[in-house]
C-alpha cells in the first residue's frame, strides 16, 4: 500500500498521487472538465497564519 508500480504509470498517475497527498492533508479534490479545454482539480487547504514576520517553521524533530 502507498507504493506505485509500473502498472500505475500513465496520464492519470499525477492525479492519483495528488489525490493521495490531498487525503493525507485532509483535503478533498473536486474536478471540472471541459471537452477540448482540459480539466481542473481545485482544492482548499487550510493552513495556520504566521503571526510573526519572517518566522520559520521547524521540523518537529528539530530541537527548540
């Protein structure tokens, strides 16, 4: 589980990866498609606001 094989390759591979990443982040993708124009897969990702200008996030494993 969670691994892609040669059988997964093709035009839909990027979308499959995007769907899995979105699920991991708790986001749901939607789809809009127009014949001859292509498809759009919008999503909304909620993220915390940085309250200090120039602040950087530290990985959880980094010492404080």
